[in-house]
C-alpha cells in the first residue's frame, strides 16, 4: 500500500513539473523587450611616461644641506648642525612680522632704497617694510633674498 501511494505521489508531482511554461515565457518576453544593457565605454588609458632622472647632474634632494643650510644656523658643540633659536634676541627685536604666521604675510610691493631691495609686506591692516636679514613668521624665518617677481 505504501508503494502505491509513493508511486501516485511521484506521478502527481511529475505532472505538475511538465509543460512548456508558455505563459511565463510570454510574460518574460513582453517585460524584457525594452530592456537593454547600457555600459559606457571605459576612458582611454594614457600610457605612463617615466621622467628621466640624472643623479649626477642634479643635487640630491634628500641631503640635509639642501633642506637646512648649515650657514644659516648656529652650530652647537656636541649637537652637530642642530638649529638653536635665539629667543632672547627675538624679544629684543620685538618685530611685528614675527608675531604672525608666515602664511598670513602678503607682499604688496617692491622698492629700492639706497640701491638696497626692500619689500612692502601687509599683515592684517598693517604695512611694513622688510629688508634682507629681517626675521618674519613664528618659526624664526629670515629674509634671504628680495626680488620684484614671485620667485
């Protein structure tokens, strides 16, 4: 008896699985007729062009002398070329331009006074004249060169 029920159940399940599913195929065809994949083309890849670097003809950019010239800083015995700021001299100078970050200073003019170049620098609403050797900025920056261009 159990075998007969098992065979009958398999027969009913087999009958449900058969067919061409025409209705489903028709519905899929109607709903997908307007659907098309639209993938944009990839941009053209430019080939990499390496820049030649001639080590013998150029200065090594990683030398400490390139980053911090020795002649600008005091040499301290036992400390090598360590930069030692002179805080006492800064208090004596009491320069307005040493109280502002160098990024806030703006050069607005250039002039020659007795054949010596001077820059006219603006900070906030104040205007000051600067010559070579003056200190500017919060980090003991010294003016080493003044030109009429942005170099």
